[in-house]
C-alpha cells in the first residue's frame, strides 16, 4: 500500500492536461508507442474533435524507481467551468494533484477555482509550468504568480512540456516523493467509494471506485449502502488502457466492478460499496448532489420516439451524473423532457451525444434558469419555477426571486473597460478589482445567472480577444423585477419561446425576437402576425405577408366587377385559411432567440 500513489491533474481549459497525461503514459510504458495517439485518455469522438476533455478518466500506471515498483493511479480531469463537478469527484478519490499552469498564459480563473477545491480536500499540490517549448513562454513571471498563489518555494515549480517530454521524469519523481501513500486499514470491513460509472451494452453497468478500507474479491457478495441492494461481484479489476481483471482489489487501489446491474438508477455516484457478510458501519461522505444551472426542454422531433429518447437519456445519465431530467409536455412540441445542465457547453455536448451515440434528433427549447415565486395568498411559501409557462398569474404573484452568482473574470488590464461595460449591461454589480500583476486584473462581479446563460461567455471572449477567463460560483436568490414575455404566432401562444426577463429589457427583447422570427419563418398562403406580449398587453408586432397568387391573371378585359369578385373570393379563402392554418416553426427559430446579439 505504501507504494501506491493516487493523483489527479487540474488546470484551466487548454493548459495541456491531456497532452501531459499522454507523456506520463508513454514514459511509464502503460501505452506502447505504436498505440499512442493524441489525447489518449479521451475516448469520445467529440472530445478529440473539439480538443477538450468532458469526462474524467482514471488509469493505472506501473513505474519502477530505485528498484521499487510503484503503482500510480492517474485521473485526468476536464478544464471547462461547466464540468467542474467532474473535477470535484476526481479530487475526492486522490491524495495529491498536479496543478498545471501554461507558461505563456499564466494563472487563469479556473486554475484558482480548481486549486481551492483541491486544498479543501487537503491534497498535496505539485505545481508544474507547462508548455515551456513555446516561444511566448514567460517562466520567471508565471513562477512568481504560482508562488504568490500557493506560497510554495520557487524551486518546487517543475518546468515541463507535454509536447517535447521535458520534465516528465521530474514530475514522476515528485509524485513518488511528495504525494503521500493512501491511508486505510487492509483488515477492516470493505469500504469503497464509487466516483464514476459507464454503461456497457454487453456487460451492464461498470462502476469505478476507490477502495478506502478492506479489499474486494471476485465472486463475493457486496452491498451498495445508499440503495441497500445486494449484488455478486462477477468481475473486479483495475483500470489500464482497457479494463484488466484481478482476483481482488486491495486498499488504496482504484478499480472497477461488473455485477450485472442493468438499471441506471441503482448506481449512484458517491455511494459506498461494502461486503454483505461483513458490512462497514458508516457510509463514505460522498459528493453533494449536483445543482443544475441551466434548464431547457428536449423534445423528440417525432412524438413516437419519446420512449426511445427516455431510454437514451437514462443511458447518458449513467455516464454523466450531472444531467438531471423529468418528463414534461408542451402545447407546441408534444411530450419531452425538462433537463437541467451545468451550463451552455454541457447542454450542447448532451445534444450532440444524443445525436451521435443514440441517433436521436431532438428539438431544444430556449434555455432558462430556475426561479423562486411567492404568492400573495401565502408570501412565505416558495414555488420553484423551472419553466416560464409554470409562472402563476401576475395578479396573484407577490414577488419573484432569481439566482445570483459571483463571477470572477481574469484578463489583461487593457480590456477592463469593455468587460465592465459588458457586465453592467448584464445587470452586474462590481464588487472587487485586484491587480495580480502589472497587466493582469481579477474583476469580481455579482450578477444574475439568467443573464450569463445565453451568450455571455462568447461576448466576453470577443471583447477581450480571447484573453479573459471566466469562473462563477452560485450565491443566493434575490428579489427582482421580472416579467413573463410571451410570443404569439397567428394569435396562438408558443409556450416553448416564453421567457422570464427583467422589465427594463422586455420591450427591446420582444421587438428583436419578433424581427428575428419574421426572417426565419417561411411565408404561407395567409398573413401571419408575430406578437410579443406581457400579460394581455402587446408590446411588439411584426407581420409576415401572405404569398399572393394572382387570381386575376386569366381575367383580361371586361368589367372591373369580375376582377373584384375573384379578389373577394380569394380574400374569404385566406380568412378561412388563417383560422384553420397552422404555422410550422423551424428548429432554427428556437436557437436564433439565443443568438440575438450576433
């Protein structure tokens, strides 16, 4: 056990975590040069295409040093703010962390946020200065930043390059000498914590865990403490590049278990595995439940595919425990699901995975956040509103509260003015401004979560030319002057396009949505009014003109009354058509509402 080291890699997005993990795998001989490919641990196509890590990946490496064989369990983590939940789970299964900082970019927002997560769990931090081979590297400057941040000795910062392999040996030495061995009692009752699970269509659910006390053997009867279910451990083993079966997995190891579980709801991340014959007293303190930030409706294009979509979502949830969903129905779109996501990128990834892995084409409604509504009849009783259509009538409403976040933006000092303007237009309130170095500033804002959901991140990158990094933490709910903006098409309300907006933005937003829909909805044989309304009051209107067929073309010469008669007949037909005609809304219309600022 004293020769085991469990560690994870944390850093801001694009600071070279996966590339450095590749080099570690190569040097320890875990993966042969022949099988080597970039981002070796990323197993989804979408991860490789975008060059981002979405899932945490665990792998075991063997390394010999001074005649002693060490077992190194590495967990590579995502860097994007939307997947910080994955990072928190990985950290809970480790004793140490490699903190990677890009030598050309310096410390970014997510670096700080992940570092605090690691320090909360008392992890040993090994700072690494990556991408030393770049011409724009600033080793002295960035080393000073790291020393200021974590208070280490400058000599402890390891210069490295994932691309060339510089400093990888020094990193392995540091892992062995500085990260403590796992603590645990091999003779105690079995106690293991599940930190991830995947679905295999042939074997059922494979759960990944870290053994804290005792050992787990093949064929023994085990129990999941939170659900109280018993299973047979059909196969146990450790995680190499592929799964590697063992007779038993000992204390301190990271391994997998296959026990023929088919239902996704039976495996909960953070649950404790124990022995049926000799159960442990207490469950491991797992992870707190994830809080979704953004909600959107996902509907099948064809209503018949509803059950298939449910099946696909359950399978996805297994692999991504931060996805939350419940059934809902819409007048415009039929039956579907109300889903909770960690952010917009997370929503985009889920949509793409549904299409790729399960062949499901879906319609996504306008994303929004959850609000708290209070009624006049009982001002203390809180109602959770996840969908604008659930909002009670304005007359019975006492107040609405919306979630606020603390936003941290780190940027170059030349862009501070534009970023502040952007945050103020999004109803942000400046709280703090700290100069980290001469030209790097950390700005802290408090702002409503609903304002950053759509396009805030994209616009932030635009105004700062890509030099700003962003991170946020939820605060509390605060009272706000919010109203429900409805959209009507041909006098029919479209519930999928309703939104809760601040009163000051409502008129402007209503007008812009109407103009946008006018561009996107194809013309019909009858006139279509597009209206934005607050309650019974219409605040904006656009009209899609009818396609007009020339009915008088064959009628040449003769009396004018003949032409008039034909035109009147056409007019009556259009009127009738308008009463019974349905307007098809293309998928782009739902998405265009999000990109109104482009």
